[in-house]
C-alpha cells in the first residue's frame, strides 16, 4: 500500500507540473503546433476582381508548399478591414498579409499597436518596422502597353478608362501616355475616370464616349469596371485591353492585349521568404526584370492567337523596348516620385 501511495503521489505531482507549464504561456505565445499560420485579409470580397483572385491563389499555393496553415478573410466592406486584422492578430497568425490602399489606415493602426506581430501589405506602402510593403512597378508595363497602342492605332486616337482620379492611378495613365507618345508622337490620348473600382456601367458609358471621338484602342484600367469597357468594345467594334490577368480569352476579337500584374507571384514570394527566414520588413518592388508585371505576347505567352490589329511587327518592336527597360538602357520614371 505504501508503494502504491508513493506512486499515486508522484503521478499527481507530475500532472500538476504539466498543467503549470501550460498556464504560464501568454495568450499571444506561439506553440509548435500553431507556429505556422498565415492569414490573408482582403479589403473586399474576392468577387470577380482578378487582382484578388490571383493573390488568394498564390498565397494558398505557397501555404500548401511550405506547410503553413492558411486562412483567407474577405472584408464585406472597407469598414471591416480593421476588425478583420484585429481578429487575425487575436487568433495568433504569425504573418498577416493584406492589400491595397484601402487597407493602409487600418494596417497603420493595428500594426502600430502590435509591434511584435509581422505584417505584409501588397500594392502600397505602410512605413512601419513590422510591415513588409510589396509593390509593383506597374508603370513599366503601362509604358509597354502605351507603346503598343501607339504603334497599332489607325486613327491616332487612343483612350483609357481609369478607375479613379487619384495619385496611384498615375502609374497607369502617365506611363501609358509616355509609351504612346514615344512610339507615336502624333497620337491623341483621351482619358477619363469612373470614380470607382467596381462600376462596369459607368466604365462602359465612358468607353463609348471615347469611341464616339474616334478612338480605335481604349485601354481598361478600372478594375471590375473593365467588364463594361469590354462590353462597349464588342458593341462598337473598337479594340481594348485588360488588366492583371490575360483577359484576351474573354473576347479575342476585341480584347487584344492585357497588362499583367503578378499578385499571385508576389503573395507566393512573400510567404516563401517567411518560410525560408529571409523575410524582412521594408519596401520591395517587382517590375519587368523580376517578372512581377508584363504584357501579353511581349513578356508572357497567351492561349489566344495574336490579333491582327496588333500584329507580330508591333510585338517585336515592343519586345525590344522591354529589353531596354530590363537592361537599364531605358529607365521609366515612377510618376508618383515626380
């Protein structure tokens, strides 16, 4: 009996010791079981916006490849971003990724209050010591698109339907016009603004306005609004281009180019860096050289045959311009820094 009593006492002591170790862990302390957790907090629902579709796909691919637990949190509206970031912090995610200028204010607040939490934001800059800002040099691809439009236009009138009249969009408008004028100084550039990233009806109306003025190529730079530009192109017979992913497959007769933006690639690379221990806060940028941006037929192949409006001769000339940008022979300035 004495031996049994000693055994029971020792067993009880060991159990008590284990319980004490658990209770000494703070709420925010990571354990080995939950150490690999990534959250992607999007500023809106993914919907039909390829920008966020790609980002989600790239993040999921990386999470699976590197063995992270992964969760995508879609915000019902912009007012929910801050709360969703706070939820991700409270749930103990090791890296929290968000995106776009809509998330800037919320991230500044939440990251500032949680200095030991690692964050990343894609497509804008938040200057905090615990935030990695992942940017694109979209202006390089926009320059190529403008150059192609300048070479292809028959009317010397080229348009662009742009989401909003804000500084960010100058990376599209200013650089597109620079490329256009570089290859065709006589071309007239028509630009207007939807006032939203999600209004196809208004975008269509503005595209039709450009067409009525004789534009034979009208670039879409209005996010979801591009769908309205595509509708107008089909109705009126002008040529257009998409954004972010290859949109030529939707209507090869009229959507003849796409300015590409690898949100999937940068989401993947951000998580890869975190997995490999090379992740650091600060600003990183992806352009033509890093294949973060591009143009169909010039930097990336397409399943859609090249439309005769563009033609191989134009593509070859734009490829030469691309090579000059990648080599550093031609420098495209960032319109936001001028």
